[in-house]
C-alpha cells in the first residue's frame, strides 16, 4: 500500500498490524502442522488481506534483516566436507544453469505466441522484452530493472515473477510433505549450539558483508553478503555459534510478509489474461523442473527431493528455507539456487540481445522467402 511521506505513524501502524496478522497466521499453521509454517502462514495471510484491500505493509529494513539471518543460517551448512561435495558437482550445477536459461526462453516464446494480440498498446519490441524478462528465472527486482532498461512493461514483468514465486513457494513444500521426504538431510549445520560471544562476532562479520555487498550494488546483498561471509568462516573449519531458532522463525515471517504485500487489488487488474498465462506456465515449469531434477538425481545418486528443490523455479531464499526447514540437502539446494541466480543475472542481457537478433533474422528471412 502507498502512504504519503508525512504519514509515518500511519505506515508504522500498518506494518505492526501486518506483523501481528502474520504472527497469528504462523501460529495457526504451526498448530495445523503445515510445512514451513513461519513463512507460508504469513505469506498466505498477508496476500489474502492485501488482495482484499486491507492496508498491509512491509518494512524494508525488516525484510533485509530476515534475508541477513537466513543467509547466515544457510552458510553454517558449508563445512569443508560439504564444500568438497558441492565442488564435485560443478558440472551438474552448470547443467542446471543451462536448463534454467533454456526454460526461460521457452517461457518467452509461449508468452509471445499467446499474447501477441492481447496486450494492446505494446510495440513488437516492448512485447519481446516483456515476455523475455518475465520468463527468465531470476530475482523479481533484478529482472524488473533489466526489463526497464530494455523498454519492457515493468508492471507485467514484476507481476509475472511475483506470481511464479508465490505458486512455487506454496506448492513445493506441500508437495514434499505429501511425498513424505522430510528429514533426509545428511549434512547438518557445522554447529548446533548457540554460543553468545561467537554469535555476536558472527553477526558483526555477516552484517559487514551484507553492507559491503549492498554498497557494491550486488543482487540480494543482505542474503548473499551474509551467506558468503558465513560460508568462508565455516569452510575454513571455524565453529563459532548456531543461530537461535527464534531468529530463523522471525526471518521467515518477515520474508513471507514481504512476498504477500505484493498482491494488492491492483495486481488482479493487471491484465488478467496475462496472469492466467503466467500461472499456467509456472505450473508447467514446476513439473518440467521436477522431472529434470529427478533425472539429475539418477545421474549423481542424490535424493530426488534435493535436486527438485535445487532446480525449482522459485526464489533463492524461499527454496533454501524450504530445504532448511524440511532438511533436504540444504548446501546443494543453496549452491544450485545461488549459482543459477548469479548466472541468470550475468547472462540475461547478453542472451536477450542474441535472442532478439536471431528472431529478427528469422523474420527477415521469412519475409524474403
């Protein structure tokens, strides 16, 4: 919800009310024994309230703090042994990156075909940029910024990524629970006990890493900065402290809220046919990624659930949280998601330029013939 700059008190009240709603929803999901209750409960409750027109709000510093906590918690899984395992899977990670790029191009082609005549006011170039960056499996904010530079309809791009992440975040945990594959992780965190001096030092160093990543303009700086610093500490064999479970719960809650508040009443009015196409394509992408992950698991002898999460077309924080809470190969899932995110961010624009040139050459050739 948009607030006047002068209405700081009003916005603060909305943030507190939203957090209270999210906490109540999380407690209800805990009581119902749903998967990932501290993220799914707040996500669903906030999204439904936002769609109903309630004045929900998310505070950016809280979301950043949540990502900082989750990045730190995931980094604790990267012991030297786990680091060697992940390094040995480099070729599988490359396959996952290639798969993600190809899947995004397929999504782009389908959206172009479906919406060539159903998005009035868009030129051919705007449509091409909009469908391409909507299909790319990257971070919502980063893809929206790249789309803006390419002249796309950024509202359609943002809505596509928001809806895809919502569907994946909701469907996969329940799918894993129905599958009955929780608690299979053979690589627990390097340390399970909370040691307050070590926790304080870990917090200071990871905070510095997050601030540095933000200053450098990196993607997901609060998550990636904290993750990389913690990984470096843990990979070196240092064992300082675990994180209190309550911190992880709070982080999941604020991340769920930050996703839920995107779904305002205006969201439903943003080209309903477009949202329907994105929803259908997202479901197809989940099925294809699950099949691809299953195939990779057969090649490397790893449990299929880990590879399904590693190749899932969801957000990096959301899929890593799912792996952490359900104990399904956290380091492998995190490594796959992080490497894919970085690769897509680096390659999205060059691939787009090559893709556009190829399409133009194909159309020119067809016109000549």
